């Protein structure tokens, strides 16, 4: 089968969608020998779409074959980003009818090269684009013609109403041939928006199950001198405000007054919010500074070492379309603490495989942490049940096959 995936960035770019499309593409090639191409940009992150000074992936990566996947990167236009920002700002302020259009135009990526290439894709083939609210999702529909079907994977963050309550998103979903939702909640949300139920398939995201189980538990702990009796909390994800990192730091700081055997590791791609995180860490007393390990971008191996070595995974994010880090933690049999938002509560069954709190409620976060600190049986139960949920629903082989089944049904 001939498949084209469209995404805003691709390895070595960082991000959940970027990683998801990479693994999906490689699985379809390695398992089914499909002809898979990825259309993307030179962006490490979406800041390039609005900031000409942002770091770019090297030009040598414009066209390359990686793990059997054909990758094509396209230039983006960001010279007039400030004009786009003003147009969007004024249209929003004045509630102009074109506000939604200017919003998409501002967010980018703007790439005439990519648009032209997509228009030339011929069938029989499948185009799948991920994810909203970015402009390449609308580019994908330019390829919709006889013999070419378009699938959209939206990954809607419905709590982010400014970016996702855009009528153009729902118009695009109505025009595509099939839509893949991450959760049952997302499907029901779209049905309420008037999207036909039979167009929506619920699949989710995949992860790898560690082959060696928890045999690497000591690797990370030994590297950072974490004792066997110490309880290690882990946060992994984009280091942004909405992820609740400051709440984690504050709660951890309070908990150490009662529990002296706690450690915390924070890891993930930095954002412009990183300076605030560093400021908070700098304000801690000397003892607690030593208890917190603050890392930036980490490799997949390093992430697995952290998840294998930690005791509790905590990520109280207020905006998620799914929550891939939760199933990554579950794959290592670790309990998770997350926010009680619609998409996440559709994934996590409270007191079965995780605990849910309200965003920004640090007392509630501390209480959830105390429950897991003091109850080793509960930790094991939540981690074990989470592992079984992943094994039965969210391995890459399962997820890739479900995506491919959607593609095949459209190609009949």
C-alpha cells in the first residue's frame, strides 16, 4: 500500500505527534512492507513557523531514507509572522468572521512547496495527517481526489478552546474520508459537533513493552546515587506551564518536610517556560535542590531508564488529547498521577490504574502522592493494571494494525 503521512516535524524534531508518526510509519514499513513517505518541515518545534530565528534541522536532511521511510522536508515561510500575528490579534479582538482563517494562517506551517507536492499525489494511495490545529492538516485535503483517500488524526486538546474551538477544524473533519480519535471522549465530542459517527474510529497511541521488564531499575538510580529505600517521582514531557511542573515542584518541596526519602526527576524538551522552572528550582533550600534531578531532552533509552527506575510517575497536565507518557509509564508497571480532564479520564480508570486530581490543586496532588508513598500495594496494583491495559490495547503492533485497517477499508 502507498501511504503518505503529513506532520509538522519529524525526528530529530521533538514532540508527541512527531514521535507517534515516526513509529507508526516505521512499523507499517517493517511489518507490512508498505511504501511509506513522510512530508514534514525543517522545524525542531513549532516556533519555527512564527520565528525566523528559530533553530532548524540541517538542509542535508531535506530528502532521506530512514528505517525504510522516505522523508521529504519542506521550507516554511515565516518572514511575515508579525503581520500574521497582528491580523489574527485584530480579528480576534473585533470578532471578525475571518478570525478562524487568520488563526490557522498565524499558527502555520505556511509552505507553498508542501501544498504543491500534496496536490500532485496520485492514487491508489492514502494520505494521513496529524495533528490539529496546524495548517498542514488543511493541506492534506488538497490531495483528496479519485484514488486518494484522506485520513485525519486530530489529537484534539479540547481544554485549549482558543486553538481548538475553530469551526474550520470541524469543517475539515467533515471533508476527510475517515477521522481517527485518540479516545472515546474525543469521538463523542465530535459527534456533538455534528461529525457522522461512522466516520470516526477510536484507536489511541502505541508504545513498546520493555523486553527486559524492570531489570534496568538500578541503572538510572545508580547513576544519580538514588538509594534502594528512596522513592523516586518522575515527570517526563514538554517542560511547559500547562504540564503542571511548577505544581509538582511545590508539592514535592512540601512533602519532603515529612518524607526525607524522596527524589524527583524532571525531563523533557524545554520551552520558553524553562526559565521559570529554573527560577523555582533555584529558590529551593540546599537539601531539596540535591533531591531534584533536572534534565532536558533525553533519548528513548534514557527515558526507559527513568521509567524503569522510578516508583511513581506524575504529570498533572491540564491539556492532553491522550497522554502517551502515562501509557509509557504503565509499560514499566508504574502507577501514574494525572489531571482529571476529559481525555485523560477516558484513558485512566481511577484507583484501577492511576489517580486523578484537579489541575493546580497542590493539596490534592500532595494527597495523591502521600497515598502512593505510604501504600506500596496500591503502587503495584495501579502499575500492574496499567501494564495490562497497554499490553491489550496500546502496543505499536496493535495500534499500527488498527491504523492500517482504516487505510485498507478506504482503499477497497
